[in-house]
C-alpha cells in the first residue's frame, strides 16, 4: 500500500498513522534478525515500518530493499525503503530502482545522506544528485510513493530554520508526498516548525519522529549528529539517573511516551517511533498511545 494513501484515509477518519523505523542489522544474520524484529512488530499493527539505508563502507545497502520486501510480503506490513543519493551516479540509481522494483517496494524515503568523510559542501554540489530534492522526481517517475526528511529544529548544517523550511518546500514541489521528522525532545519545537511549514505552503502530512533516549552516550551522539536541543526535564533525568543505566533507560522510554501522547493530543499528522530495532520500545509506545 502507498503511504500517501494511508495518510489520506487516516485524515478522512481523524486517525493518526503510527509507524516505526528499523535498521538492517549488520553482520551475517541480517535477514534472520530482521525477521525476528518484524515478527514482533506485526503484533503491534503499525501503519508502516521504514527501513534505513547505509551507503557503501560497512553499510548493508542491499539489505534495505530485502527487509522492506520481507516486511510487506511475509508480514503484511506496509514498508518504506530509505535511499540516500549523495554518492549515487545516474546508472547506480537505475540499478537501485530496478532492485527495489524487483523486491516489490512501493514507498521510498528519499534522502541525501550525510556527506562522505573527507568531502565538503563544494564537492557535494558537484554530485550527480546533490540534494534529496534532486532524487525525488526520478523516484516519482519510476512509480514510487516518495517521502522525505523534515527537520523541526533545522538541518544541522543549515544556517537557520527558515531556510530549512524553504528546502523542505522544494522537496514537496519535487514530488514528496509525506515527510518524516528528525527526532526532537521538545514538542514545542515541533509545534513551532509545523506553523512555519503551514505558512510556507507545506500541505503534505508531516509525521513526528520520536526516539527514546537509552543512555547518556546515545543522547550526546544524537545531539551532536543532528543538533536536537535538550530541554531541562531531559537534562534533569540524565543527572538524576547518572549512576543507574537501567532507570535511565526506563525514564527515556517514559519521556518518549509522554512526548507521543502530547503530539497525539495536538493532532500531529502521524507518529513515527525510532525503535532502534527494539520491539520493547515499540510496544511501550503503542501501549501509551492506545491507552
Ligand atoms: P537534503 O534535504 O538534501 O538537505 C541536505 C542539506 O542541504 C541541508 O542542510 C539542507 O538545508 C541543504 N539544502 C537542501 N536543498 C538545498 C538547496 N537547494 N540549496 C542549498 N542547500 C540545500 N541517513 C542515512 O544515511 N540513511 C538513512 O536511512 C537515513 N534516514 C533518515 C530518516 C529521517 C527521517 C531523517 C530525518 C534523516 C535520515 N538520515 C538518514 C539522515 C540524512 O541523510 C541526513 O540528515 C542528511 O544530512 C540530510 O539528508 P536530507 O535528505 O534531509 O537532505
């Protein structure tokens, strides 16, 4: 099923699609491990599950389409295959499109990807697909339902939020029919961003992405990677449970559940949970939302 259709029918009934993100595990047991995760997701009836993509290096780029296919064909879960374009040539993109078609993929999250190590913005501008907006039309023409990434606090390398929203509009104009946001810890950031997106003419659904924090190391990695701001309740929890990793993990899941409830009550178009391949995280979120 096309994700755009899921959002349209949800809108008609006032429902909010709930989705999960999973990543292809690295190593030899890729599909087996993914299958175990998918099996547990199936019981939770998500509206769709998106599968991340890792270009080159230690990444497992071929696994994304396989796992998306397995989710849909073996577990009857609508899936979205992520695809990054910064290192793709036109020929490679055609091969990726063929691979995804053969796997029966219907939905793609079109991304630029982070710049390869040792390259800068000038190198990136010379790439065959420098930005996600350049990838989207080819995928739409190939018949995929295409989504893209949105940044409630602005993309980390973008000068300001206004410009980031302009870039978002370019992705909608290029054919994106839904957006999934970067994680954020402060719902107010999402609400402000949603107002700006409305004013900029963004009309496609924006689903809010939430990742529970699991440890101090994970949260600092996230903050440095994506520039998410840490509101004081999160900082206080990090301080309170500094010496108790189990309690911190529980507090992180609890905090994410409260965030999701707040977004549900504020009529976010959809709720997307960064599960980190942990069905227990997905289950806690679903239980909080369906209470
Ligand atoms: P773009 O929208 O192309 O933006 C990239 C940068 O260029 C931004 O700073 C933007 O403001 C700027 N920009 C855009 N258009 C223009 C323009 N016309 N002129 C000048 N500047 C412009 N990464 C992975 O490797 N694999 C994944 O599976 C993956 N999944 C993700 C899922 C979600 C929901 C999100 C939010 C991110 C994901 N990422 C993933 C990370 C993503 O690849 C990085 O954030 C990357 O740096 C930007 O990708 P983008 O598609 O948002 O890029």
